[in-house]
């Protein structure tokens, strides 16, 4: 299971900021560098969102709705879901997997 902490979300926010700033490079004389950076940041973002989805699935299945979850875990779960909202297809998949796991248990 991926390790999801506050630092994970800080890193994800930084990657998103770098990705957004690459647009400035595309407007100038550094298009090749801008495209290369955007491609790398996109890859990192996708890996992060996939990790979040797996973490939410595992956490929700193990905790069966939050029993025994600490306040910090609850806060991280809210941040994870908020981040996944930017990827609606992945959020839907994640929610369906959690629902299926709960139904089958």
C-alpha cells in the first residue's frame, strides 16, 4: 500500500504547480523543455492519483467505514477524495471498488 501523508499532498501540489508553470515555457523560446517537463509532471500526477485511489480503496476496506480511524487519517482521506475529484473517472472507479468490497464482505 502506498504511504500517504501530508507530505504526499504537498508534493502533489508542487507537481501540479510545476505543470501549470510549464505553460510559460511553451509561450517563450523554451518549448521543447516545457513539453518535456509537462510530460514528466503528467506522469508523476497520474502515478500519484493511482496511488491515492489504491490507498482509499485499501483504507476504506480495512476500516469498514472508518471504525478505528484516527483524526489524522480522516483528514487525509478527505484530502485524497478532494484530490481525486479532479479525476472524475478515477474517483468513480475508486468509489465503485470500495462499494463492491464492502458489499462482498
